[in-house]
C-alpha cells in the first residue's frame, strides 16, 4: 500500500510540474509577443531620455503593461484552447503524446488567467499609472524608491476607497451577506468586485461588438483592392499625384521665403507625407492582379457577411433554447471532462466554427471599441503612443478579453461551460438578464448589419455610376433607384 501511495504522489507531483512548465512556456511566449506589440507603438522619446530616473520608471511601467497585455491575449485564447483540446482528445483518445493535455491543465489555466486578471486590474495597472505620475513626497529624497512609496500609498488609498464602494454596494443588494467580516476579503469581496468588472466588460462588449461587426466591412474593404466597378484607381491616383506635386512646390517655395511660419511648415510636411503614403498605396493597388482585384474583395465581403449572419442565427437559436431548456443558461463547472463528447452538435467542424466565431467577435469588439466616438482618442499610433495611453489601452483590452468567455457562453456561441471562478458571477443565474442580453445583441447586430449593407450598396452604386459628382444640394436619399439603373444601362451601352 505504501508503494502505491508513493507512486500516486509521484504521479501527482510530475503532473503538477508538467502543467507548471506548460503554463510558464505559454505565458513566456505571450509575454514576448505582447512586448513586441507595445514596442511597436510606444513613444521612443519617453524611454531614451537624459533623466535616468524617468527612463527607469517608464521601463518598469512598460513591463507591467506587457504582463497585462499577455494576460489579455491568454484570456482571449481560453475558450479556443479549451474547445480545440477537447476535439484533439476525442480524435486521439489513446495517444501517448496527448497525455499532457487533460482537464487539470485547462482548469489550472483558467484559474491562472482569473488570478492574473484580478491582479492586473486591481493592483498592477493602477500602480503603473501612479508610478509614472508620482514624483515622491515633499521633503523626501528623490529617486525611484521615493516614487515607489508614493505610488504604493496612493494604491492603498484607492484600494480602501474601492473596498468601501464594494461593501456599500453589497450591503444595498445583499444585506445579510455584507455583514461578514473583512476576513472574507479574498473569498467574497474581491470576486464580487471582479464580478462587477466582468459585468461592465460584458455590457461594453454588447455595445462595441454590433458596431464593430458593421465596421468590419469598411475596415476590411480599406485593406483590400476593390473591383474596377466599385473604385476608379487611375482617377484617384492622378488626383493624389497632383496634390502631392502641389504640396511639394509649396514646400520648396516656402523654404525660400523668410517670412514662412515654422508651424505651417510642419503641418505642410505632415500633410505631404500623408499624401505621399496614400499615393504609394494606390500604386500598389493599381499593380494588383485581376484575381486579387475581382475575387479577393467579394470573397472577403461574403465571408464577413456569412460570419455575421451565423452569429445572429446562433444567438436567435440560443434565445429559443433559453425559453425551452434550462440547461441553456450559462453556468460554471469544476471538472471539464475533456475527451468525453464534443461541445458542438456538428462535431469537429462545428467546434472549429465556434473557435472562428469567438475570435471574430473579439476582433469585431476591438474594432467597434476603437471606432466609437468615446474611445477614438485611445487608438494607438505607431511609435507615437505615450505611456498613459498604453496603460489605458491595456486596461481596456483586458476588460474586453476577460469578459469574452462569459460573453460567448451567454450568447450560446459555444456550449463549453465556464471553469473556475468565471462561473461564480452572481448575475449569470438570472434568466431575465441573460434573455434580455441575447435579445439586445440580436437586435443591435441585425439593425447595424441591415444599415451597413443597404448604405454600402447605395454608396458604391452612386460612386460607380458617377453620381457622387452631383452638387452638394442634391441629397443621396433623393436619388431614385430608377436613375441609378438608367445611368448604369447608359454606362454599359
């Protein structure tokens, strides 16, 4: 019996070491990717300064932002990794090389992401912001440690303020539970706080994702070469070249004028560089092959339309299931039981579609977030994003990504139940909240899709038939469809 107990303990020890190594390797890879992304957007002048203290503080804050962004990316990959792991174990149930892929590893990964998300949102990102803005207490010796002390004190004050708000909120909603002692801080108040943050993230996804789904068509269209029917590249290129030549002559004449204002010269140079980059992009689009021009754009639009319609249909089907079956409600589970059954009725193909839809919804939510008027100022620019903007972007992306598993399960995109503390949110068991959330998402997405498709078709027809050259007093809504057809027929003839 002792030999059996030792072998069991050794097996548990080896399993724990193996899971730790896999998680460390995964986070290391994601950290490197996040660091490369932030390095591409950061403002180099803030890290290469004569003040060694400021440069050190900015580097430490950048490391904390890198950690937060890597946690956000891992939160996005939670559901895809879990779904694909289940399908791999179903395909290779007895494979020796797949023994490391088990429910314990996936469950531990969910717990780590939940822990690091709490740590980043509640402690690391506020500390990074206070650290970059602090200068040390008055009368204290200047240095990095003085700024650390001030940032820690401000963080403690903020933590007390947030804890008081959470206690008051819990007292208003759950009077009997709120009378617990502060010894339940870790077991009750922090999960309660993260539940509120997650609810805010899910509501933010509800607003950003439908808008992002409609914006995906225009964003993708700007990256691809449109067919000649929808875009006259030659005409646009000639106008851009003329504008570039005009700006170049103005810059040369201005450089020889003594009274030229320096500010105007800087603005003119930026405008010239913008027009020049636009001309280069147009020249590359003109050199595109007929296959890329006539097949790539329509296929991309059809794929986006199919993915969006599929999301709406799955949400509508989930609404019907919510009315008929209680198991459609999102809930948590302790043991994922990987390799037992597929989480899609269509097998591996359905699971692959679920992964694609989850990633598509995340990309759409990010596009909608940065396209909304409230958050347009947060849009990062290459080599020109200050550290405060980087911190705000990391916090925003972490809130969106940590709410993505709850968002996908609530909408019925996947049947993979939430693991660990992700399934402990108080509002997940409320049928009215879940049902109303599904109805709002389906309605907003359908309205945005219909508006985008109808306006896009009308705009492209007007541009293709030359009606955009009409006077500004002629509204496009006053142009009848018969005029479009008549213009098109005359153009064909």
